[in-house]
């Protein structure tokens, strides 16, 4: 510890004693080093590794294109035909029923035989426009709903 004695004829003391400040900062550093690992906790999980796999297009699969209109409304297209929510549900239910009938009944179908929904969503489309059709297709009986994307050139992605 340093001390400074001031005589009466000298001016004001212009030195600041930083030793107490340093002591406080070191104590705070030790407290934070001990407290941070306790506060930061994570759930252990393994995230999927992804590489591009070409989509197998089967004739029974449904292709939906979704985008937001200039006025903020959602536009949904079944292949190239624009549909609203009720038409989408009606078409989806009839499509599933036709596939089940073509297979000879539900007992002859496996989950792999069911048609899939492939959704192409515009980059600027809000989630509410995409979430609604997903819910409608799942209500109709489609169990597999996937998104079609365009990876950056030269990037290969494949689910491992």
C-alpha cells in the first residue's frame, strides 16, 4: 500500500490511489468466473447433419407454391392452380381418398406409400402464410410435409 504525505505548502494532490479499485475488480472477476458456468446450462442433443439429396418426385406427391401478395394476403397454388383454404382442404382430402382407393384400401397401404406434400415458399413469405397450409394438409391426412429449397451453388447437402 502506498501512502502519500502532503505538506502544507504543496498544491492539491493529483494522484489517484487505484489499489482499492484493483482489489474490487479482481474479486468481481473471481465471482464471475465461478458463477458463469453455473448459469450457462444446455440440454445435450445431437443435431442432424445435412447434405443435399435430390427429391424423388412421385406422381402422387402434391406440390404447393406459397407466396405473399403485394397487399399482404397469402397466395397458395396447388401445382399451378390458385386455391383458398377450403379448396385446399377439399382437394387434399379427395387426393388422399383417391390414393387409398387406388391402393385397394387402407390395409394395403404403408406409410411409405402415402403421398407427400412438397412446399415451395418464397423467401419473403411470412410464416403465417406457410403454417396455415401445413396445418390444412396435416388435417387432410398427409403425414409427410417437406420444403423444397435451392442450396447455394457448389454446396452438397445430404441427410446422414
